């Protein structure tokens, strides 16, 4: 049985220093695109924070923040920080 890794909680301001160069695929939640859409609406209309679980080159991370915009390849967080969608596992509203 494989152990479940607990993501490291990081501050949003540290994301721009992370590396996303590894080509490994992550196991994404089946409703991830719906989660992104809902989180973006919450961020813009209610300024609500969500928990984003994602994978960078060094391991699993979690950030609690607001999503301002979503494109086809990245999400944009408050402060102009970007996370590649293909590295996001799940967004908890």
C-alpha cells in the first residue's frame, strides 16, 4: 500500500521561485476544471480563498489563496503569481 504524502503548506509569494520543469504527470481530480471555474468565481465575486494542491519539481505543495483568473494552461493568483494547470492535483473550496 502506497503512503499518501501530505503537501507542504507554502506562502503564495514563494510560488514564483518554484520550478515546474519536470515532465512527470500528476493524478488530477476528475472535476479539476470545474473546481478551477468555481474557485475563480469565488475569488472574483467574494474574494474567497481556496486550497490549491499542486506538484512542483521538489514535491507536493499546498497554498491557501484567491484565484483571480484561469486560462487554458495556467491559473493566476492574487499578486500576479501563476501555477500551471497540468501540475494541479485538486482545488478545495
